C-alpha cells in the first residue's frame, strides 16, 4: 500500500538519537495500524497543545496582572518591566529550542516544556511568600527584588508556554501534512482562535472560584496530566511511523507535486539569506508586536479616545470571528496560490489596524480597527504555519521556526513599552499608531518581492 512509507531518497531522514528513532515511535503503540490516518489525530493533539499554552500567552498572563500588583506591592510599571525582561530573555533561547526540536523530536521537547510551565506556575503561585524572603536584603529595595523574581518566573512562563509549546505543536501538525496542510491548519486555527478568545473568561471564573494562586496550581496539575498525553500520543513526523504525509495518496502526483516532495531542505543559515524568510518573519513579528501592544493597553487606548470599557472590550469577539473566517479561507486557498498574496493581505490588515488606532473614535475608525486586527491575526495563523515548510522543507523546521518565534516573542516584549512611551511622552497613542503604520507599509513593499526559494 502507498500508506506504508518506502525508503525514498526524498524522505525526511530519521533523527539520529533514541528519542526519535522509528522503534521509539512505536511506543506505546503503532500509529500505522490505526483505522484512519493518524495525522488527523495529530491535528487534535497539536491543537490541544497550543490551547494548553494559554497560561504562557499574553491573554493568559494579563488576567493575573492586578492580583500580582496587589500581592507583590509593586507598581504596574514595575510588573510590566519584569514581564518585558522575562519575555525578551525567553526570546534569546527560542532558536536553541528549535534546534532541540529538530534533534530530539516533539515528544521530548513538548513534554519538557509542559512540565516547565507547570513548575513555573506552581512557583509563581507562591511568589508573594518568595518575595517576602527578600526583606532581609538591606542593599536592595523589596520592590526591586520582586521585579527580579518575577522576571525569572516570566522567563520560564513565556519561554515554555508562548514559545516552545506553541512552536512544537504547530510544527508537528505541519510535518504530518503536505497537500492538505492548509486544511489541517484551518481546522486547528479555528479552535485555537476561539479557545484563546474565551480563555480570559475561563481564567477569570477560575480566579473567582479558587483565587488567583489556586487557579495557577490547578492549571499546573492539568499541564502535568497533559504532559503524559504528549508522551503517549505525540509523534514527530509520519515517516518514522511508517506512514507518508497526508496518508495514502488518492491519485498519482502531478509534476508540480512531485517537485514539491523533492524540495530542497534549507538550513536556518540558508533560509535567512532569502527574502521569503524575512518577509514572513517580519510580518509575523509585527503581528506579535501590534496585537500585544493593543491588548496590553486596550482600556487606556480607548479611554484616551473618549470611549468606555464596553467599547474597548467589544472589539475582541468580532475581531476573533473575522480572524477565524480569514484563517479558514486563507488556509484553504494557501494550498493553491502563491503565499506572497496572503502576505500582502496580512500587510493590508496591519495598515488598516494602524489607521484605526491613529484615528480611533466612535465613527468608522472603530470598525476599521476591528476588521484590520481580525485580518492581521487571521493571516498570521496561516503564514506562521504553512509558509516555512513550503518554502524551506521540513528537515530543519524547528530551527527556522524557532528563530522566527524568537523574533515574535521579542516583538511582543517591547510592544507594551513602546505603546506606553507614546502615551506618557505625547499624551496619546498616535505615535505608536504611526510607527505601526510605517512598519506595516514597509512589510507590504517587502511582500511584493517575496519569491518561493524552491523555484529559484
């Protein structure tokens, strides 16, 4: 049967260590004996993996912000500074984490990151008690000690959650598909988008029921249980399981598809020499920057524009719906068109979002911000998943996507500060919007020059 992978020269080489060898892939069961293609179950598990990363995402941390400020007796600026230090620190190690992914495979790296996030949440739940131990440090104000402790904890939370868990789960899904990669990502992205948008409400309910520290501890328990599921059900790629991407081929491959299967496997060094890499990388980094800056200061941004909290929080649901629609449509057509056109649409979404922020008021600019933000986020979920395996192959996907993730995390780390400086120095967020508009316009120009490196 075509379902069983033969030893073709264009197959992805097996990992040269115990954790990713084909024999290890058969533990605790053989996935090639399942009654349906295991890749669709991988979509489910990878989606769960991204949803379990919520405690390490911006929307998962922000729910706990006011509680930490009160318990640690620090200012909002000090906690934001700790968040920035921790996030920037985590971005410096994500390229290395991507190389670990390539070397050791998804089961080991993902389970390790999940356990790390669980431990970080447990320790963070005791952070007020830990900070109180610094009272004896006469040479260091207690608030400074709190910033130091929270910087370390935010490093662990952001590195494991937003960084490694997200990257590993997304890469795993993409490795199991080729011709149906867009469909697989569409299904996953739809559930992830809704899950992320609902997570603040769920976490707020948990805080009301178990207190903020109890919620973090319960999340840690769930993460440990999920780490067990990762070790049991995650698989790095179909080849080491005796399968081929997409399952068995329903028809002979076209000449174009044969060329795709024999695509060159770029290293990170080679990928960084291409315009395609920087076009996608800068665009996805801009998404992390703009969405984080907007979300972090959402109430202040709308208050400055003379609008209330209801208007501010009311943008998320319609923007999420637009994001899901754009994501599903973008993933579907990504299997048939050049990705540069999706990159151009993403840049247009950034331009619209920036214009909406600059001119924010009760008129049309409010809806421009919603449409632009939804388009930007929707295309991000498409390009961050499908672009790199199509452009550069799957062999070094961990290193390439890890470097890109480090850029995204760095962008999300500096965004709150840049938006805040715009407000404190000028009294409005106009300059933050102008900066965003300039970057988005440059991304649009760069996108016009993007070519698939496989065809060069």
